[in-house]
C-alpha cells in the first residue's frame, strides 16, 4: 500500500541522521535547547505539510512531509535521552528511558492506525 511507502521515507534518512543529531546536540554546535527547538519545529512543519497534502491529495507533498517529520522525530529522540541523562539520577535512567520509549512507540502505533484513515 502507498502509506507503507510513507513510513519508508520516514525511516531511511534516520539511518545516518540520528548520529548527526548527536553531534548537533553538543554545546559547541547547537546545544540541547536549540536542538529541541529545531527538531520540534521540523516535526510541526512536517505535520502541517502532511495535513496540507491530505487536503490537496498530493502524494509527493506527503512524502516530503514524512521525510521532514521523520528527521525531526528521530533526532528529537536523541535529545530526549540527553535530557534523561541530565534530569534523572543514574538509578532512574532505566525507568525514564523505558517510559520515553513506550510513549514514542504509542505515538507510532497511533500514527500507523490513523494514517490509512486519513
């Protein structure tokens, strides 16, 4: 189905870009706060474009939106783990990481359910 192609364009760029996100988060480049803002903006822009693509019925716009949104989401996951290292004690890292991963997967499942409907 075509919506499976959307998930492929979401995932392929992130093979390399998660590593790049780790470099951007370093204080010498963007830092944690600016990285969070940048990646959140990418997610919002991607979602707006995806919504526009549904109204325009343009699959090419949907693919572009998923690439932008996917880059933002996966890179933001890297920032979450950096925040966990700052906010939680070493004993709490495991539970905080598990809750973060669970919420990310919950969002992915809800997106997979709602995308074909849209």
